[in-house]
C-alpha cells in the first residue's frame, strides 16, 4: 500500500513530467495558473501544495476532469454486490 509521502511524490513527478512535455517552465506555469513560483517549486520538490493551487495547475495542464473522478468509485463489500451492480 502506498504511503501519503509516496503518493505526493508520485503526483509531483507526474505534474513535472507533464509540464515538461508541454514545454512549460516553472515560471510559465506559475504565471498561467496564478500559483506562486515558490509554491510550484515546493510542490515539485516535496509534493506539498494546497488543493486550490493543485486544481489551478491541473486546469493549465489539462487534467481538471481527473478531479471529478476522485472518490466516486464504489467500494464493494463482497462479490454479490459486484454482480448485482451490473
């Protein structure tokens, strides 16, 4: 099972990779997202960021729809629930 730290680091790495894929510097991402440059640097280094700032970054990188999928998956208690859901 992943820890909070590994999840944050993995997310920060994916954001950094996407930012570089679309050829945005940290400075340009900060300007476009209206998130401070320091916050972006800290996020890419440590994974620490506010939810509002992360959402702003996601919009600029084209991943805002991913947030709509958080916490929507049903956790089934047994096989019968899975079968009956279909």
